[in-house]
C-alpha cells in the first residue's frame, strides 16, 4: 500500500457524536460534541472537550454536571443543528421539539428522545489549548427498555447510532463480531486467523454477482 504523509492532524475516526445537555430544568442548553470518550473503566469516567466560547461551557463549568445523550439516525438533524447554533440565541430544546427530562442524579436535564443518557459529574477541568477537557464520573445511565436484553445489556444493533468522521456523519451499520471473537477456536477453524479471516467470513465476504441464466 503506498501512502502519503500528512502533518499532525486530528484524523482519528470514527468518533461518537453526542448531544450534551446542561443547565437545569429552566435554563438549559444542548451542545453537539464529537471530542468525547471513555477514559477509565472503574470507576466509570468519561470526558468531553469544549471550547471556552460555547454557551454550554459556562453552564457546565458552573454546575459541574452534564448529560451525554446518544445520537441516533432519527435524531441526527437535531444533533447537527445544535452544533451550528448557540444557546445564546435559541432555546434548543424548544427549537428542536425535544422533550426535557429529569435526570436521576444531576440537575442537568436529559433528552427524552435519546435512547441512552449518561449522567455525569465533573471532577476535573483540564485546559488543553483550543478546548478545555471536562473529566467526569458517570453517576447513572438511563436506557430505553426496549433496547436492553434480560441482563440490562444494550443491544446496539437496535440503536442505530451515528458516528462522526472528519466532518461527515455515518450510520454505524452492521454488527461484525463480539469482543474476542477472533481468538475463538470455532471461528478460527471456520474462517482462519489474521488479515484473511474477515474476508472469509460471510459477514464481509463480497457476494458474487448472480449469473444470468
Ligand atoms: C459534529 C459536530 C461536533 C462538534 N464537536 C464539538 C466539540 O467536541 N467541542 C466543542 O466545543 N464544540 C463542538 N462542536 C461545535 C458546537 O457544537 C457548536 O459551536 C455549538 O453551536 C455550540 O453551542 P452553544 O453555544 O449553545 O454551547 C461540534 C459541532 C458539530 C456539528
């Protein structure tokens, strides 16, 4: 594979794109955020990075709380709009016709229409340059019942989440495997190991065009 070398840039992909709600049930905002992720398993901790000039920034800084709301394909237009308009000029819940829900552990409201809401409490703010990183504990997660199995695990194949890749939104698509699948004996004996295993598997094997009779 021949490659070109680019200068250092933030091309890491795919990223989640989420709607972060903050404030309280009266005064609130929603900011679209792609600079977000998990930073620790136990205790569960996440981050969001926010520019200081965002309206949401001060709400989050003052309250020390926010909710990460997952973006589904159905919510994408609302999510994108919240990322190009400011809460200084608009009540985004009202403009996007989104229902403000009460969270269980934080005063920040959650977005009812979003199937997964992650309630977060900030424990550290790290100035990084263009953005400040809010590091936060996950206090609770609210999940649409119809998306969970008997153990409460989320069936992501039903959620239709959106990912963000350098200015473009993508559907997260098909389920391809479960954590650790490539090391299972059954899988290896059926499809092999390493770089050829996926192309041998029916999940990614290209369908041969049907022959005309
Ligand atoms: C896809 C997408 C991702 C974004 N990611 C971030 C981000 O990670 N951090 C940030 O500060 N702004 C991000 N923005 C920009 C803010 O969402 C945008 O400036 C928004 O209008 C700020 O709203 P506010 O002034 O009500 O807080 C993103 C926008 C879009 C469309």
